[in-house]
């Protein structure tokens, strides 16, 4: 059991089929792998290979057509929406390609959201943590800027801070640098690597950029719907 | 749900122009709602005041004694029939016990017995035919509102007091404090002193009626202890037909609602009320459609944000709450704004009893302001429910990927 203790996420024979009958697209055809605590893993694959699809399933935003996803020893495959929502809130953080901040809200308010929505209000302790996280990503001078007043790179750093807000065990990042110029992209990767080194947070980062992938401790390649070892 | 309220508030004011416009639209509908209520209510009150303001809502009398049945006999034919009402002569005995029974109906507001007869007022060689009305002291103004139309003297009757119209008094050439004779149709006479003069604008009352104290009337008309009719006013005058049926069922007495003798007015008031209701329903439908379509657009525009919120742990009911609350807030704000507008616009209108010909009879008290605000808030909340529900059921993946 001691080796199980280090297992964060166990994916077993996951399939995903979109559509039905004749128009069915079999995107994932039996994906199996394990993520361990503290890892920083790159998910590599050509465009359309199913990276986003897999991340959505792992993030409990979508359900697999077949197979099993276990996280923290819990089987998430058949849990109901409310349970999954709670689970996400506590244990999973997301960074999306197009940052998707809430535009009417300030950087700090965006970062605090995952805690506030759970507690029903914006507590001082949450704001303090939010401030600390924004400081960590180098935006302590932009706390009260609206999302619309930030640059692309800045928005993505706010999104990273938000993903870390509830101290999740797993952060799923879907092409977090795909929308940034090279300098900003490297900066963001630097930041993720630092956070990973300092905390036990596990990162799974999808990308088709080899240079980005090289910054990770391990690579998982997805091809023709299966893991290509 | 403080946090949800903050989100709703922030969303509303992220496009202030659109929100203000929406609230203004709702306010306009609420204004129409209140204005229609006030106008229909005021109009009804005006008509009722003018036409049946001095009438009983239900008149209770002794039932007519059953007439003998005429049997057709072979070889004979009925050529003519004459029905004679017996109740005018007999009236109700023991009115006090009937009154006690009538008082048990909680819809009944006022009960006033009256004894009626015919006679002549005589002043020197001037005479005027009048209807004699015996009223119980203390109930003089219960049915006919003498107190609102007194010109001289007092509306209270006692002993040999006489209450007549100003016009009749002018015809007879007398004033308050003067004495004259009242002779009943069957010859009895009594001497009375004019104690009050009124002008009600109803010629039957102003020119052809004499009001005297009940005891005096009973002696004059030779009907001790009896009354002709017990007149009733109800809290809701539209309840008269139903009340009349119930009184008849309970007492066996004849009970006539005002609507029997004023059927056209009753129908007109009903039609008017229906027209008002239709307009009010349309005003509410406008609110619902406006709010629903605005929120439909909002939820669509915020699809990706909704997806993100769901990804970060917002439950379905949180999303539902955020968007429903926007509807409720719009409804409440629009409702209050419309109410304030209506109060400001309708306050200058004179009270119904002071309305001059050509003026709109608007009665703000009948504007159903509370109801308007409540219905609007409820309507807007319901209107928001559908778009909010579909927002809460968005697939987060679809929403984020768009
Ligand atoms: N909702 C859907 N319905 C049908 N097909 C879908 C749906 N979502 C994804 N697909 C298909 O699944 C395949 C994988 O899509 P996915 O977005 O996971 O690829 P990806 O690896 O993330 O690509 P990219 O690198 O371009 O982001 C694609 O062929 C896509 O057309
Ligand atoms: Mg993708």
C-alpha cells in the first residue's frame, strides 16, 4: 500500500466515443496510465489526437464512454454531478488555453473565486491567500485590475494563481502557453516548474511544443487514441 | 448566498445601459398596471357614488303573502288578475330580532331599519306630496349620506324633528326651526319642526321625501313596533347578489340586492373591471417576455464564464441562483420605480368625491401598488427561471470550448 500512497491518479482503459452509430468518432481507445504525487507531466500529441478530451475526462468535466478514472483512491466514473463539482473544487485546478477569467471581476476576485463559491462569500483569509498567490505569479501590483485590463500573459498568470487557490492535488493545464508569445510562454512554464518544485502539486500539461514538453519531468504521448510509450 | 448575490449584482451592472433600459421597461408596465387599477377603481367608485351611493346594497323585507291559486274551472275563464302586495301594509314585526340575525353575517357593515309610507306636508295653504321615511335615531345617515349633504341644521332626528331637502323647504317657504304639519295617507296628522335641510342632488330625495324619527313614524302610520324594510350595506358591494341569496336562505325574508334594480350599472362595472384585468395581464406578460429575453441573451453571452465557474466548483444551483436573482432584482427595481412614478403622477388627481366633470376619476388608493410590485417581482423571477435553468445545465466542456 505504501507505493499506492504516491499514486494520485490511476487511469484504466479509458475510451471516448463522440456521436453514435455511423457518425461515431472513437477518439480515445483504451488509455491507461498513472500519475504520481508531485510529478510534472507533459501530454503530447498532434492536433486532434484527443488531448483536450482526455484532460476534460480527468478533470471530471466530461465522462468516459468506458474505462475508469480513480483519483485519491476515489472512483469518479459514476459519481453524480454534485459530488464531482465538489471534488473538482477541492482537488483539481484548471488552466485553459484561453485563460477564461471572469471579465467583470478583478484579478484578485478571479483568484479567490474557487474558495468564495465554496464558502458562499469572500472571506479575508481567502483574499489573503489570493493576494499571496498573485504575488507569487508576479502580479502584486495588479490585484485590483479588471481582467479586461490585463495582457495575455498576465491573464494566464492570474489563471494559474486561480488554479492553485484551493491547494489542489492536481492541476490540469490545456495548452497553457498556446496563446502566448515565446517569451511569455517560457515565463509561464518557469512559473509552473517553480510552483511544482515548491509544492506537492501535480501538473499535467498538454502541449505540442517540444520545448515546453522538455521542461517537464515526464512525457505521455497520445497517438491514434492510445498512449504511445 | 451573499456571494451569488454579488455576482448577480455585478453582472447586472456590467452593462448599465441595458439594465437601466430593462428596468425602465418594467417600470412602464408597472405604471400602466397601477394606472389602470386606479382608473378602473376610481371610475367604478365614481359611478357607484353617483348612482347607488344612497341606496342599500341589500333590502330585506317581509315576503309577500302567497296569493290564492286561481283554478281554471270548466266553462269559466279568468279575465283579469290583480295582485296586491301585502307587505307594504304589514311590514316586518320584531325588527330587532331580525337585525340580530343579520348582524351575524360578517360581510354586513351597516344595518338600518326604515318604515315607509305616503303623506302630505302642509304649510298654510301650500302642500307637497311626500314619501314618509321613519329612521331610527343614530342610524339616520347609515344608508343615505345626509351627513355629506347637509345645508342647514343637523342630520340627527329626534321626537318631532323633520329632515327634508332644501328644495322642498324652499317650495314650502320654510327653514330650520319652523313648524309644519305632516298628514299620512290614512288621515293621521302630526306637527313637526324642521331640524335639518340637505341637498344630495337626487331629486326623489331632495324634493319628494320627508325623514322623521322612527317612533314618530310608527305612531303616524299606525304601525307600532313595525318597520317596512331593513336596509343593509356590505363591505363589498359586488357581494350583494350572493349575500341576498344567503340572507333569504337563512331568514326566509325577501332580500333584494341593488343589482336587481341597477342591472345595467352592475354589468357595466363588471365589463370595465374585465377590461382593466386584461390590460393588467398584458402589462405583466410584457414584463415576463422582456426579462426572459434579456436574460436569455445574457446567459448566452456568458456561456464560457458559466463553464469556467462550473469547472471551478460552482454548483448548478449557484448558477441558477445568480441568474434568477438578476431577474428578481430587475423585477423589484422596475416595480419600485414604476410605483414611485405612479405615485408621483397620480397624486395630483383629486379624490373621487371631488372629481369635476371632464376630469379623470383616478383613485391612487385603488392602484394596487403593493400587488403590482409583488406581481412584477414574481413575474420577473419566473421569467428568469427558464434561462437560468438552461444556464445551470450547460455542459461545461461545450461552454468552455466555444
Ligand atoms: N463534442 C465533440 N463531438 C464530436 N467530436 C469531438 C467533440 N470534441 C472533440 N471531438 C473530436 O475529438 C478529437 C479530439 O479532439 P481534442 O480537442 O481532444 O483534440 P486535441 O488533441 O486537444 O487537439 P488540439 O491540439 O488541436 O487542441 C477531434 O477529432 C475532435 O474533432
Ligand atoms: Mg486541445
